[in-house]
C-alpha cells in the first residue's frame, strides 16, 4: 500500500508542477494521509513536509548585493 501511496503522491506533485501550482524544491508541500478513519482505536494520521529549500539563485543575488 505504501508503494501505491508514494506513486500517487509523485503523480500529484508532477501534475502540480506542470500546472505551476508548486515549484519544488522551493515550495513547501504538506502531505497528509489518514488510515482507518472513523475507527477510534486504530485510526492514524501522518504528516510529511517536503521542499522548502532556498533557491540557489536567490542566495547568489544576496551575496552580490553585499559585495557592492
């Protein structure tokens, strides 16, 4: 099941990038999954954040401005 979930997440992220909804790896993306929802004893929720990396081009521009 985990392999199918990972494959689905990858497809969703690919479409989101094609549609310019997100810009990985700079954009932060929160992935939320729930298992056994509705069953109070066994329900579980997982959260995962991916992305949020700084754009190397932005860092270079900041260095150039400091040099002047």
